[in-house]
């Protein structure tokens, strides 16, 4: 069964049509075609039987000229009287020939003499030979006299009407499915954090319009909720920063006191606050754009040299990727920063093909146990090795990274690295 709605809709239209036409064709073949052919063959066989009776009833006419004339003028049959030579051997019987079967049966029933017929081929003439006592009667009859030869017109009419129906149904179905495809593209773009197509609007059948309107209302509610949350967090961030700044000022005004430890606590608190707010706020409000992986890898190489770490990078495919640049850079910063923090050697491979970007980050650090690899993606979960810390030390590094990857329509997976440490695989549509 096809997976696409368009193909399934065509099957819904075509299958009943083929079934109905098959039944009609069978009934026509069984009732009309065979019946008409039987009646015609019976009439031709009666005419041939009458000619046989005349040749046997008037044997004094050596040339049988009157019989030949009557057969040609009145019965539309051309006959010849041949010497009593043996009949030709039977030819190969066609697999499907109503005329051959019915005409042979009627000659056997009405005349009951040895005969030979030739109905094979595309000729319009049927040849029949009847073995008489001292001669052979050869009869040439038009195929249309014994066979319903206009049946193809009915079959062509059926096929023609079916093609006309398909020519009308295919554009109509395509026009009905196009709004559903537009709705799917809009929902996919929204799920990947991209802007909705500009030409999207609810259209099509009433049910599709209702689904489109419901999607737009849902999108507006989600965006409104995100805006409200962002505004609230911005206010909270401002108030908390004000309080921390006041603390710093008060510590600076204390005379003759060693306040370095307190200042460090305030700095840690501010760093943690920034981490919490960044995780809660997310990067969904950023517009999609282009990120140059080559330039980003060069920046990582500079950072690796400053930290005294070994870094190797590989890139296959186009360097420009269609993502939210700041958010995606932060995703990679968290993962690569962890690798720099706990490993001496790091390798990064990026493959950008067929609309997907896969970034693999390998290191030779301590790694993470298999049973704990999903736990580290939960906010504030901290392992003994602390491989899920971000720059603020809050245990949100991998949680933020996965949140960004999923907002792009992708995900992050952790595996064993061939370098002996941890492998992080990021796969997003780009």
C-alpha cells in the first residue's frame, strides 16, 4: 500500500473503476459477445447445410452452377466443389477463439460430416471445407457473418471513458491534496524553528481549512506563550542582576576587608543565573540563517591551541548550513567545550548531504557509562565526572544542547568513541 495520500487517493478512484469494468467486460463477453457469435455461427452453418443438401439433391448438375449462383447471390457465400482429396491436417488451435469453438460445434451438430476450418489470423475471410461422399465442398464466408466483430468498439469505449475519468480525477485530486501538503510543510517548518511559508493560508476542503486554522491558532498561542515567558525572564534577570550589582558595590565600599571570596561567590552566582535564564529562555526567537562551518571550525582550532588540546576536523559537503546560527554554535560549543575540558584529543567530522547535517564529536576522555547517557540530558543532573556541565557549572550543558538540536528538528545521541572516550552525534535538517 503506498504511503503517500495522493497515491492512495488514486487507488481509491482507479480500483473500483477497474473492478466495475472487469465485471462489465466479463458479463459482456459471457452474455452478449458469445450469444451474438453463437447466433451468427448457427445462421452460417444452416446456410452451409442447405448448400450440402442442394448438392446432394441435384447431382445431375456437374458444375453445380445454380448452387454456386444461389450461394453467392442469396447467401453471400463463395463455394467451390473440389475433388475428393483428403482434408488438410488440423492446424494449431488458438488459445482463445470464440469463433473457432462455436463454429466447430455448430458444424458438428448440424452437418455432422468431416470438416476443416481456418479461422486463425487477421483475415476477414473464414474458410470451411466439408468432406462429402465423392467431393469436397469449400466455402468462403466473411468473418463478420459468423462472428461479432464490432466488440472492440465496446472495449475501446470502456478504455476511453476510463482515461477521460483519470484525466479529470488526477488534477482534481492533486488540487485537493496540495493544501494538505502546504499545511504539512508549514507544521514541519514551525517544528524546526523556521518561519512559516509566506504563501501559507487555510484553503481546500472545509476539513482541511479547519485544520489549517487550528494550526495557525496553535502557533500563535505557542508564540505568545514564548513571548510572555521571555518578557518575564527578562524582567527577572534585570532585577536579579541589579541586586547582584548592589552586592558588589557594597562589598567594594567595605573598608579594610578581604572580600575576594565574597566577590567570587557573587560572580559564580551571576554565572549560574545566566545559565539558568539561558536554558529557560532558549533560542527559539532567533531567526534562521547561514552558518559557515569552515569559519566555525577555524575558531575551534584557535581555541584548541589556546587550551593546549589536539583537534582535527573534517567536512564533507557544503560548508554553509541553514540553521539558527547563534543557537547551533552554542550547541556545538557545549559539546566541544566538554571534550576540551576532559580530553586531550578531539576529532570532529561534519557531513552535510541531502538536506541533513551530521556532526560527530569524538574524544579520548573518561566518557559516560551506557546506562547514564540519557540521564545526563536532564537539567541539573550532574555525574561524578561532570561531563554535562556548561560554562556556568550548572549541569545544563547537554540539556541545552539537546533542546537546541530538537528545536531544529533533530537530536543528539551519545555513543562509545573509537578514541576510547565519548562520541556525540548531532543530526539536524539543514
